């Protein structure tokens, strides 16, 4: 509008100049020089500019009014939508408070997303897509009503190992109650006992069977191992009786030991406050009458027979003082003496799928 008006103004000025030249100043122009005689039509120009200014001001006012009306319309639309949202929110809250509490609230563990059934399952499923590092994972074995955290070793012997016991520096005490051995104790990133219930759930899945690997390190930094091609526990009602398959390794089969009464295979688990051992009522060990192998082994928990020659839960580094205490795997010998054990780990892995 502005540029059009300006063009119109120029055109009009030119016309006015022409009329003035031809009608009013003709004779004077003929007589003298037209440049000195001609005077611009100031009055006409001023009136035209005044009209233009007033029309422009009017236009600006109407535009401003139009924009204000549009903003008012938008604001009222927003107010309407906001009211609708508020109403919906209050209805949702009303529905939530009206809803009865579901039984799933009783099991908050269910909200946790597990990585797999066990470390072997995690390795086979996630590991087929990307490399799975060793570390802590959440597993939810078949038959378990809750998921839980475990340490998975993914680099050792093909990976997929769920670690069920680990001793290193001897910071964590293994002189524990039945209840502690049931649920587990220690620190999964350090020393720990995973717990009989958790080990039971892993080894009793319908689709898998497990092998056990016992890794030993002596106080002289030498290594040995014992491996069993099958490993599972009976349930809590049977005090988690241990079942071991064929042995292989270089540390000897201490679970079975040398004599019949050493054999811990198929024996239930015992603690100082839950005596299920093979000394019933009494054993004669090292010219002592023993009633409880756990008490004889400084209140540690294990699958004691009478009492046997293996106890990987024995008190850490007491072996220098007494043969009957300490971490024991007495079939591992040096110069006909049991090797003094500094660190140990027990881990399990799937052997086959049905
Ligand atoms: Ca006993």
C-alpha cells in the first residue's frame, strides 16, 4: 500500500507540474527562462501528504485491532483446551483412587527386568547379538518367584558361568547361620555365598542341567581345579542335598574324598544351628568325639558327611594353625600334605538343553 501510494504521489506531482507549465506559466516561460519563473505547488503537495499520513495511521490502527482480535481468539482456544486437560486429569486421578489394589503390588521384585534365566542363558541370547562382558546381571530362573542379581563370568572357559561362591582376601566371614546360608551373604563384586535357595532355583530349571567348576589358588600362588559334569541341589525340605556327576581335574575329588565316610555327595547342607551332617550321633575325628561338623569347622556351613575332606566355606587362612579348619580341599596335596588354599570360587554353567 505504501509503495503504491508513493508511486501515485509521484504521478500526481508530475501531472500537476505539467498543468502548471502549460496553462499558468506559458507566457512567462516564453519571455524568460522557465527555470527561474517556475514555483512548486506546495499547497497541493502538503494536502496530499496529509491525506496519505491519515490513511496510513488508520490502516495501522485497523491492522493492530485485527491482530489483537486474533490473539484473543487463540487465548480463548488455549483456555478451553487447558480446562479440558484439567478435567481429564482429575477424572484419571479419580479412576486411580477408585481402582482396587492389585496383588502385583505385593511383589515389587516383579517390576525388575531380568537379563535371562541364568548366566549361560544370558550368554546364549544376548551374547549371540553382542559381546557380553563379565559382571553383575539380573537373572530370573524358571521356578523362582523373584529375580535376583548374580556375578556372571563371560570370559572364563567359554563364558556363561554363574558364580555361586567366591573367597579371596578373607574379608567376608563364612561363620554364618542357616538363615544366612539360605539367602546368601557377602558382596557380589567381592567375596560372597550366593545362597542355597538361589543355587537351587538355577540348578532345577526344566530346560537345563548344570556342571560345577571349583577353582583353587594356593598360598604359594599355584592353581588347581575340580570339575563335575553335573551339579544340582534338592529343595529346602531335603536340606539342599548336593548331587554331583563325574569328576575331572587336577585337584582331586575332595567332595567324595578317600573313604566311604568322607563322601559328601547326596549329603544335606549343615550349619552350626542346623545339624544335618553324617555324625549322628557322634564321629571320632583326630581322637575327638564330634557331634557337629559345623562346630568342628568353626561354625561354617557345608555339605558335611563325617565330616569329609572338603569345606570351601571354611575359615579363611587358618590352615597354617590347624588342619581341620580353613578352606579345605584335602585331595589337592603337595609333599603328601593338603595344599593351603588362599582363594577359591565355585561356578556353574549349563551343560545341555533338552
Ligand atoms: Ca551331627
